[in-house]
C-alpha cells in the first residue's frame, strides 16, 4: 500500500554529468576541458579515481535502462568543449549532433530531456584566458548557450544554466580540490560573481531565443546547524549559512548579495554594479536544489571533541582526509568557524546522513524567497556496492537513504513547499564514486540495475512511497531488465 503520494504531475528523474560519465572527452572534434587537464595532472586525483563509464558511446543503452526504470526525466549535462572546442569561435557540429541524438533518443523513449548547460567542464582554452575569473567568460557562456538553444530549443521543456556555483568556486578556485585547481580568494570571488553574471546572461539569451519551456539554475544547499545554543556558535552558523547557501541564492532571487558576508570575504570583494545585479536576478522559472548533508559548526575558538576516526572515516582515504583538513582550514580562516564531525551515520564520503535537513532547506527557500517552484536536482549517496555471484547488486543502504529523503521531501510539500520533481544522483555510477542506481563495471562497462533502482521503479509507478515503519511494495507491474550484456 502506498501511503505517501506525491502531487499529480510530479516529475521523477535521475541525473548524469558529462565529464563524469561520458568518457571519450576528445572524441569527434571536442576540445579539452579543465576537468580533462586537471584530472591528468599528476597528484590532483587519488590513484584509484577516474574509472571509465562510457556513456558517450553507450547513451542509447543507458536511455533504454532509464526507460526500464520508468524515469520520466533524464537530467544530463551538455559539454561546452564538445560544442565549441576553443570555447568560442568555430562550432563543432559533430558535438551538437551528439546531443541532438541524445535528446531525440530520450523523447522516443518517452523521457523528458532536462539538460544543464554547464556542469564544471569549462573549455581549457578559456581557462587559458582566465576562465571564470575573467569577466568576459559571462559573455562567452551566453554565446555558447544561444547556440545550444538554437539547436535543441524546440524539444526541451526545462533547462538548467549552471550546476552549483558554490561548488565551482569553493572547490575549483579557493580550496583547489577540483578543476581548475586554483587557490586564490580574490580570483575565487570574481569567478563566483562572473558565474552568476553568466547565468543571468544565459537566461536573457533564452528569453530572446525561440527556445520553448522553462529555465532555472541549481544551487547546493547545506543544512547548517550551530553546535550549541551559545551566541558564538549561533553567529558562526549564521556566517556559514551566508557562505554556503545565501551567497549565490540571494543575488539570483533578491538581486543583492547577503549583508552578512564574512569580513575576510569583504576585503577582497569584486566591484559589483547595479546593472550586474539586475542581470543576475533576471527572473527564472524554477530553482534546482542539490542536497546531500547537514553541517554542524561551532565558533573557531570553541572546544571541539577529537575526531572519531572509526565513525567518521571508516571508508575515507588518507588523501580524502587531507582534503577535509584543508577545507576546515578554509572555513576557520574565512568564517571563524569549525566543522563538528558527525557522530551519527555517514555515507562512504563521510557525509552526515540527515534527511530532516532536506526538509529544513526546502522550507528555508519557501520562507526566504517567496516559495518558487523547486526541483531537487540531485540527492543520493555513495556506498560501497558488491556484485554478488549471481550478478545482482543489493544496496539496501542507498535505498534506505533515498526513501528517508523522499519522506523528508514529502514533509516539505505538506508544509507548503512548491516541490515539483526529484532527480536521484545518479543514474549510473560515475567515474569516481558509486552513487548510481545502475552499477557500472569500469573495465567492461557492463551495466546492472541495483536493488535501489528496482525500488525506485516502484516508487515512480506508484507516484509515492510507504510511511516510516512500512515498506514500499517490490512487485512491479512490469519486470525491469537489469541491462546486462
């Protein structure tokens, strides 16, 4: 029996990303991206990272699997350097042909294409010209977006401009843990402003085009909680919320940066004009939300218990721990805050599992920004998966994670949040981690639907799930192929 039903027309999907899943980054005339160069620079990635998924060559098979899962939407990304190898100038028609074929294949399968224009893979040639640190990048992005609208805009109903500006800036330009691997606060702040400016100009280009449908952006949202009720911890949480959640949403939704920008950021803040903010806040049709975890913070001077490595880092490599330590240094210096390590359950990446945090961030959007239409653009969990002798993959922890977060989403809907759809991250295991509903053997590229994928099929078919303490039925109306070859 299905107890928690979602609204009629709720859009059920799953997500992919070009640089993580396509493979063949230089095929058919494509140019290198910053991810291509970063990941091939020794020392930038763990030795066991960078598995192959092969989605570029096998997208038809993957769309067939998505159809078997009952997906109504397929959230993917278009690789800028496949369309414009140099970022500007000569168009690579073979790249556009590829995405033409992806869109047509999805539509033939009865699945809505739901693309990102930008998912962290700037053409390397543009990074040579300063990348997002160069204000011109906003115009380069708008020009690229206009090309894509012209080619695909007659068949796509929903667009996303940019995936997670905060993550691009923090990891790529400040902490240096992702492409382009820069560690410079001044450049990071300029890159962030130019990303938002590029988003606004891409929305303007969309409105000026003949493309149909709606357009939005996705931002990562973290549930920030103070470590205690004391004033220093509460203020540290407010600073962290401004940095993680409001720094990129306030300009888009309110046309202004948050007033509570931490002091170290203010010292290097770029010049911002009223015209910039008017462009950045060009009205969008919906907001995409990326949610994975809660973060508990304390004032930097607070006494913090030692990390419980057995709980926090059971599956985390030394390289990951070093990256976490660098993150904490950045937080301490920028925000005067320290992150409290989780004491409860975590994913294999050490991310606290906090479904109620999703309800809180969705309600915060409702309260702060006038209840815009919202889609969960990403939610999922990385866990170690084991392929059994009979070829099946049982991933009960992932299924439980998704079930609990969907219940939290339903609670937000009951509280009045205008949540219209859900996209699991991810459809396939990606090149680095195993988040997928579908297991991918990185050597053979064999695909196997996990038990969470079969469960998700039933959720979609029912447009709902069971309440806590009960169990969603697993007898599907039609059998789901595992896609094995």
